[in-house]
C-alpha cells in the first residue's frame, strides 16, 4: 500500500483478515498496525477506512 496500488493492497488486506482467525502473533499484530497506518494515508478511500476498522477490531480481540 505504501508504494503500489492502494485498492489492490486493501483487497489483499481484507483477504488476510478473513484468513487470520484469532491473532496470537506479536509480529503479525505489528504488521497489521503498519498496514493500518498506511491505510490511514488514503483517507479519501472509503475502502481504506473499512480496512482500518477491521484491523482495529482484529487487534482488540
């Protein structure tokens, strides 16, 4: 998302969240936080806001 197509990164991010289940890895959590930060740079994209929301929920569980 930082260097490529944000829509493609959003789709991949959603797919990863669909597959993750319960998050137990600190490294995976850190990666999600970074993706959420990158998604925050695309505030005009509703899809990015939805991805940020899903990441936040996943990190809280």
